[in-house]
């Protein structure tokens, strides 16, 4: 029981880290929404955080074990075992990548970065999209904090039995 409780805390804390990365990327994108030249001299490219489940995570191992047992005989009970979870396994891996969609072109012949036709290449950042990403990350962050709070309450209640 305690192992499952601490595993859920660990997974939720990893989720909090992912949402923090997403919020950081959104903040950076909004801050650079009008940056025409980045550090390398090119137009700023929107950052996106890609999160994917680790197929070697304990959840997937346990899911395969449960499905295997249930599929062989309907009378089998669940196969809960001790020490199933590796201490260092991450449930989610993240990667920050640049969005390679083309930059917006804005007509502004007075801008110092305007080309011969008077167009300026602006970052591929859409403020509305970034706000939706921010709200989504905030809601996911709140969901993970709720899981941590629930696990904490379960542990406290079990000690009072």
C-alpha cells in the first residue's frame, strides 16, 4: 500500500515538473512574440514541450501483467506484487523543441528588419494559442496537486485507523 502511495506521489511530482516546463515555454513564447532577431540573428521560433509516456514505466509493466493474467483465465485475481516499481523510472519524458512552422510576414516598410518588399518576418507565436496552452498547463498542474493532496489525506486517514 505504501509503495503505491509513494509511487502516485512520484508520478504526480513528475507531472508537476512537466507542467512547469510548459508554463515556462509559454512565458518565453509570449515574451518573444515580437522579437524579429534571436540570439543567432534569425527570427524567434516558438518553443513547444513534448511529453510522452515512458513505455518502460511501472504503469505499463503492471498493465501488461494484469491484462496477461486476466486474459488467460477469467477466475484469476489481480497479481499485486511487492517491489514492482523501480525507484529511478520516470513515467514521463519531456523534450523542448522549436516549432518549425514558417514565420508570419507583416508589412512594415519602416521596420529595420524589413526586406526589399517591406515585409518583416515575425515569430510564429500566436498569443491566443499561448493563452490556451497556459490555461491547459495550469489545469493540469492543479490536477496533479489534487492527486498529491488526496494521497496525503489517504495516508493521514490510514494512520488514524
